[in-house]
C-alpha cells in the first residue's frame, strides 16, 4: 500500500510539472523579430542593412513635440527612437509622463505646449510601471484619465510589474511589444528595474541594445524613466551613461518648491525652452504657461487658489452663460466656452487653468457628467439648480 501511495504521489507531481511546463510554453509569443545573424545568413542580413547611395531615406515621423511660445515646435521624440527622462526622487517625473499621455488621449487638448500624435496604424500607448504597487499605479492612471477627460480609452494600457523579477519584467515587456501590432509609444517608468546590477557594463549594454532593437523593429517610441544620482545630476549608474549616449533626447525634471522645472539635457535636434509645471489641490499636474526661467514660484500658488478666490455667484453666473445655448457639451467644447466666458468678465486663463476650474465645478457638483447613448465618451451638463 505504501509503495502504491509513493508511486501515485510521483505520478501526481509529474503531472503537475508537465502542466506547469505546458502553461509556460503557452505563454510564449512567437516574436516578429529580424533573424539573428549566423554563418549561413549573415551576408543576407548585412546586405539588408546596407545604406544605399541613391535611395531617399525619410526622416522618422515625430510623435511628441514641445511647442514654443513663438509657435515653433521642437521634436521630443520620434518613431524608431527612445528618450530618457531623468530626475531626482520625488521630482515628479511620473507627473510629467501623465501630462504627455493625457495630451494624446485628449486629442492634444490637454496642453498648448505638449503635443502627442501617432499614425493611424500605431495608435496604442502601453505604459509599464516597475516600482509602484497596483494601488499607486491605479492612482496614476486615474490622474491621466481625469486630465484627459477619458473614461475607458481602448488604445491605452497600463501595467504594474512590481511583483516580478528584473528578468521577468524584461521578458514580459518584450513579449508585449512584439505581440501588439498597433503599439506606437511605450513608457517604461523604472528602466533600472529591468536589470539586476545598475553598474554592470554588460547589463547596461544589454538593456540599451534591447531599446534600440525594439524601437527599430517595431517602429515605436519608448520613453524610459531613470533616477539621477543623489550627489550630482547624472543619470544613475552605468546603465544611465549608456542610455544617455544612445537616446534621441534626454530631459530632466528638477523640483523647486512647488514647481517642477523641465529642462532639455541632450537633444539630437533643437533644444526646447525650459518650462515648469505644478500640481493643483486635486493632485493633477498643470503647466505654468507664463513661467520663464528665473520666475518666482508665486504664480503656482496663485493658479492653485484661483478657483477659490472667485466668488461662488460669479462662478455660477459664468456657468449659466456657458450652458445657455447648449445644454450638453463635450469636454473640449466646455473648455473653449469657459475660456471665452471668463474673458468676457475680464479674466484671461490658459487651458490648464480652465481644466482646474472644470474639476472644481465637478467636485462642487455644479456640473455633472452624463453618458451619451451609443458613444464611448461622456458629456457635461449644468446641474440644476445652479
């Protein structure tokens, strides 16, 4: 009886192992990657990479732009390349990412300074966070959706990879990139967590080569986020040096009291002018459109308190005027109408400040969101009585 029991247990363990092995194989995705060079095919591969003297090569399409005050634009990122966002801990790097992603999801209405756009066949954005818990990543995601006015965008995916090992994170990200045909932008918030040793030359070369490979073969842009050293402003570790050397653009975020200042560090093209952003009382970032290097940070405080500084009667008078001609409005229309109404009362504000007011009105339940039958978006109505 004991022998039969041991035999049965062994068969059971073998069955479990076979089941685990099968599940592991099922998770594997057939990569759509270029073949690796071998003794048999290296000539063909090399020939496919030869630069032709007669062929016209198109400039990679820009997918992220910074708009200057004079109306000109600077390319922040293009398809087929990667960028690096660096900053000290708690400098609000993830808040800046939120502004970029919200700008795209809201059809470029979130900011007059940041423009994000993708071609029709590559309209998906995938964001990976390697450091924060699922709860905190969900908070960031909610922030992006609130900024953009989107509820459940079908072309936006967010993943928290904190529970995985560096090797598992790297594997999952690579699988997902090659398994998603319409991906255009990938965010890796915590690129350092895809390797074990931040000062390993071999691992630094490996992860940089991966970014170069992914962006080239999938024709995507990758935004990688990395901490700066505590003692200086350099990107951390050997991996930081490698990424900076190979990146299309390197941008730093530096916290200054209530402000976070965004600076171009290394750019292949024209540098953009420094800009600053802050975070309002609802935890949403907004760009200080009138800020210039050397400005005092008092403007941030004024903008954060602007809604509370206006009498309630004035708010309601403006809202009644906004909804007088059209009782139900899309977010972008509401933003424009509010801006025009405030101008009639002698108050001039940029898009980001108007967005704060919309959030203020929602929190006070002076306006409400309503579902539109047959549509994926919501509209805004005046809540009566106002």
